[in-house]
C-alpha cells in the first residue's frame, strides 16, 4: 500500500528490454512509480513493474543497478520459459517490445494466460495473426493494444484535427519518408536484422498515420527496395524500401501515398532520424518535417555523432524543468500512460456489472486497438510478400486488398493466377 493509501494497482510486466525500453518505457515506469496515476473515475492506481523477460537479462540487470529506488523492484527472467515465469508473477498487463517478428507468439501466450497486452509497432506481421489475437482478446475480455506514438505527436494531432474539422478537405496524394542511421541496421539490430526490412520497422508509423487520419479503404499495395549495404545485393535483407498505397474513399475517389524508408543513412547525419511528410488536399497542402521543428544546436566535439544537431524534443526529451526537477517526457511516454489510464478505467472505473460497457468503450479506440490495425497489418504483410518475391528474382508484384480471390492477394507480372496471402 502506498502513502496515499491506494490499494489499487496494475501489475506490469515487460517482454524485451532493448532500445525502445530505454527511450519510452523506462521513463514511463519511473514516473508512475514516483507519482502513481490518478483520475476521478478510477482513483489512485499504482503501476509497479514487477517483472521483465528478455533473451540474456544483461540489460535488465544493468537497468536494475542504475535505477535503484527510482523504479519498483522487478524480477528478471531469461531462457525458454521466461514468459511463463513472467506470467506466474501475477501481472495484469505486459508490454511486448521484442523484435517485430516475435510479437505474435509472445502476445498469444500472454493473452491466453489472461494478461492484457500492449504491443510495440508493428503489432504483428500477418492478418491471420491479427485475427487470432483479436479473437482471443475479445473472448477473454482483455485489452490488446498497439503503440503508435506518432499519432500523439502534436503536429500529427493538428493534421488530424484539421481533417476532422474539414478545414483540409479530401486528401489526394502524399509522401512520407523516414530515414534511420546505419547504426540501427549495423549494430543495434544485428541479432535479428537478417531477412528484415526498414519498411516493416518504420514505414508502419506512416501507414498508421495515413490510415487513422484519412480513413478510407486500402485497395492496392506496390513496393520495391534496395540491397547491398546491410546484406548481399541479392539476399533477403533490405537497406531501403519504397511502398505505395492506394486508398478509396466513400465518394469513390482515390488517393495514393508513397512511403520511403531506409536504415543506412550515414551516422553523421545531423538528425537522429529524418522524418518528412507532405499531404495534398482538394483545398490545401500540409508539409511537415519532424526533425526541423526549429532547433539547430552545435556542440564542439559532440555533434553530430554523440549528440544530434537537429533534435526531436517532442518525442522523449530529457529536461531540467523550470522548477528544478529532471524529467524525461514527450509523446513517446504519453502514449504508454494513455494505455495505463485506459486499463485502469476498465479495471477500476465502475461496477463489475458495467465492465462490458467500459470494455466496449476502450476497445473502440481505433488509434491503438488491435482490432483497428487490419489495414496497417495488411500493408505490412503485402510489403513483406512483395519483397520476398523480389529477393526470389520476381520483382514488381502487386497486392490487392479485398480481392474477389481473397482478403489479400498477390499478383505476379504476366501471370493472372492469384497468390492468396490471406
Ligand atoms: N515506436 C518506436 O519508435 C520504436 C522505436 C524502436 C523500436 N520499436 C519497436 O520496439 C520493438 C523492440 O525494438 P528495440 O529497438 O527495443 O529492439 P532491441 O533489439 O534493442 O531489443 C529487443 C529486446 O527483445 C528481447 N527479446 C528478443 N527476443 C525475445 C523473446 N523471444 N522473448 C523475450 N525477449 C526477447 C531482447 O533480449 C531485447 O531485450 C520492435 O517491435 C520495434 O519495432 C519502436
């Protein structure tokens, strides 16, 4: 029991304790450990991080040492039955931040054991997996949510507000690019990079932004990519990808979006990640550059390698607050707190008999519910299938969504036979 007298808690587990844990989960767990969570609908709720599961446990041990009393004392599990041991600690929810292609198995095991899940983007890589998790979560009355923190970026919130308010009318076309430094593909992800591509890893942020902001029905996906830096020029590992999505809206009009990604940008690039968007509407243009929000800072001997020249102070910046406190805050942390608030509301926001209504309310939130991630997952699955064909010597395939031959169908150039992906 805390000094505030709260006996309400959401016991948290963490699966995967890598780069994203350091950037967003760590500041989130430290903040709720210090401040708890309050809302008049659910009262004061504690959110102790009780256990983590990872491959080696090294980062968990280092973090435990470094954090001291700044975080709840947690257990660390490794090895084949790490997830099962994590579950045995009696957690209410777990955050899944393993490499992309390991989300599904982990999330399935957790949901099966009655644990709510919050999964890092991209949620899963196949529609079959998505349907499986959504059905399982719903049958058990559990939350299954995914983290797309860019939807909470104030610039993207403003874009959506102008669209919702019909100030910007009818999107016609747009492009987005997100370029990660070589350090990501070269060292950070060395353990799991083989066979992977930067589109699944980061284009997914923009697929979701487009899907959530403009709505519509995803119809067609095309893609291509380049190799030769991270892996061999004819291998399955990609340096950069270009993805095109065609959407159709209720009035029958269409829009096209191009999303370019890379994880081989030179490490001495002035910004950590290069993120640019342009959307064109019937009556306007939106241009956004998340790296250039107005700050350029040079420090002799530090920029641009150990410290970046243009910095994103909105995502998870570290600050000395005007009142003296040191903090780490931003939309990357805010999105995790939102999930915790939704779960606290579900568990403590009213009577047991009213729980189904609370569950329906929280589950209908399209920004993070797994059930609203279908078109994003379809785009990722299509991208991966097209790249796989390209690596096998068959470039330029097209994937159609909601085709007469299936939910997701790949067509190869010069061959009318469908390849049903889902
Ligand atoms: N939202 C963002 O901007 C953002 C940024 C980075 C990463 N991510 C996402 O977060 C996830 C993790 O990325 P990262 O950068 O932290 O990766 P990372 O490689 O730094 O860390 C991966 C972690 O997962 C653990 N792990 C691997 N396989 C496991 C398994 N089977 N069971 C338990 N633990 C396992 C590893 O031990 C490690 O702790 C990915 O899905 C990625 O797309 C999101």
